[in-house]
C-alpha cells in the first residue's frame, strides 16, 4: 500500500500514514483512518513480531486481503492507470 501511495503522490520518502494525511484526496474519510489503523496493526503484529508471539492465520489472511484491495483501489486512482488502463507501472 505504501509503495502504491508513493507512486500516486510522487513522494518517495513519507510513510503510508504520512502520505494519507498529506494527500487526503486519495482515500476518503473515514477510510483513511481505517488504513492507518490497519497499517499500525500489521506493523505491530507482523513486521515487528515479539519473540514467541505469532499472528493468527485469520488475521494475516484478513490483512493480506485488505491490503490487496486497497492497493488496487489506490492504483486505479493513479493518473498512470487513467492514461493506460493498467496497473503494470507498479
């Protein structure tokens, strides 16, 4: 999601949360907050796992599915998608 948001905004340095806050037009409220919370949850439960604490399969599956849907949504809002009709630029 962060990579797609960076591609859309052209800002290659900000985090996903920063990109959403700075570019409110790419995701309507309150979905922007949902994405920020989802990203925080995945960071806490997935990227920075505590030793011995493994995420449940159902949670992982939910996050992967949501991430795929949100990434597709963001990519389709991209000017490049609107020009070419594809999301191959990613």
